[in-house]
């Protein structure tokens, strides 16, 4: 090992030649010029020595052995990814890909990440939105913080927890809520991935459901994936207080027990497709749900073609329900729905200045929706049809601003009271 390399790594770790450390190797005496530096590197896990406890500092190293040290130094933060050593041993590091990943995990057994979302939404409804012949204009403004805790249990299992705080700016009370919203373990055996606990389950790209569940999920495969899930739909977040309280209670649930299966595949680099079937009990959309609970079953088939510059997607949905008054849930009398989407460019959080434009058209009876992923205001008892457009722009690394507009109508055949217009603006910061 070269003297300059030892000193360089030791300095990066913040150690001087006079630093005290226990003797890590039998052949490195306390009076050796590199004693403190080698001791620090050993304590940090960057150099290991040999099984017999020796360091063998006079032995010529192979490029492979040197690449292992560079990989460990990189994982520990002793050097950066732009360091000349990383470039010099790029090929060897690439061949060590799996081992480098393991070293990075060992460097930080527990990682904390998060995001902040600040939004303001202006909401306008039709002339009979409140059932009293009056139009309704309201707004929503919240500051949401999410902290994710990721811990490695062993080589095959990890734990994830998520703490969320929301500050509501729609009044002068400074309302704030903090909840521990996710806690689950994930394990992988061969081509099987297993998830158990309170986690987020997104069904049909969120057009059917996108919120928390308490349950288990098993995924088999890589390019072609078979998914099976079972559990209970847990509490959901209502975007607006103007929505029916029976549909979006702060501590309520979208439904009771559910199970679903899905089959998805990826063909080449740009094309993917997925089919879903979900069955949910005690779905909560109607005011008299307590006296008349109902079950809901939804099928979806969707496909997307996506390149680096643009994307096009289409989805068909079919919903059934045992609710007695199907004219309410089906709106215009149809159980079928569809969603068409178009993307032009993408705002990437890692690429400042990148821009994404998108547009969607929805036609979904209430029998196809349990808890939709979008931020628009709508009446969940009737379903909706209409369009959405948006633009996202990356202001700086990990800072993305966006504006979205939704023009939706209830699928109940009425015209005056069926308009829901939502103008949503947001800033999302990830860390």
C-alpha cells in the first residue's frame, strides 16, 4: 500500500498521525509512521488485513484488492463518487456491484429519508353542490412532512416506517396532526418478494385505489410479475373538507377487508401492461353506509408506452357492486370506465431545469373507484368524467414545483350541480 494513499484516506476520515487507536494488526508496531492512519482505516472498516491478523503493508496489492478498498471508502464516505480513485478503478468497481451494494448497507444500517409537500388548491363546485341550490367555493392549503425510517434486518429483510405531520392553513387555528402511518417489513427469497404490515397499496395506477392498507402482499417474478394481496383498507387522507365525511374521514377507512390479484409484464424497454382484480367489503361512499354496507369488485386492464421523451397510456375498468340503488354508483348507467393519459417530457428531481407536461381524460363510474390517487375534488358517490392537465418543473435538485387543473363532472346525468373544478399548485422537496 502506498504511503500517500494511506494518508489520503485517513485525512478524509478526519484523523491525524498522532491520533490514538488500538493496535489492529500484529505486524504494525505502535511506532510505525502509518500506525494511527492504518488503525483509523481499520476501525472504519476500510482495510481488513489478512486472516492471521497481519496487515502486510510491504506486500504488493492487486488491482482487485485495491478496488475493494476504494469501494469500502466510497461506501463509508471517505471519498466521493467523483474522486480520481473511483474513476481509475471504474471497471473493477462495476464488477464488484453486488458487493459494493452490501458495503453501502453495512455503512448505514438505518437510513432516514423524507419529503415535504406544500400545496394550495382552489375548488369550485356547481350550483347545487351542497344540496341546497348553492354553489360552493372553497380552498385547501397544507404543509405535509413525511419522514421515512429504513432499517436493515438482515440480508433478506428490511423494515420501513413512515411518520407524517400535516399543518392545515385553511384557518387561523394552526391545526396540526402527526401520525405514524406506515410500518412494514419486506423480504425477498429468490423471485418472491413479501410485504407485511401497514403499507401503501396502489391498484391500477391509483385509478381504483391508492392509500394505506393493513395486510400482506406477495409478488412473484421480475419482468413478468404476479401479485396477490390480502388485508384491510386502513385510514385515508381526504384532500378537501368539502367531500362527504362518510367518504373521507380523518380516522375513517375507504373500505373493510379486501383481496386482489394482478398480472403485469414489461415488454422491452418502453412497453408495459397490467391486469387487476380487486374485491373489497364495506366500501364507504354513501351516507347511509352504516345501515346499508355494500361490497365492490373491480377489474382493470391497462397498458403504457413510455420513452425518455413522451408516454401514452390507456386503461379500461369494469366495476360491480351489491348496493341496492345502482343508479347512484353507476351514474350514467354504465359499469365501464376508462382513463387515457399523455406525457410530454418528465420533470426529474435529480435534473434541475427538466420539465414535464401531462394530460388525462377520466370516465369512471363510482363502482370502479374506491379511493382515487389524484388530488381533485369530486363526489365519490357518483363517479366522475372530465379532464386534467398539469406541468411540473424542477427548480433545483430535489425541488419540483407543479400546477394541476381538473375539470370534472358527476356521472349522474345532471349538468348544473355536477361541475368540480380544482386548481392545485404544489412544491415537493425530497431529502
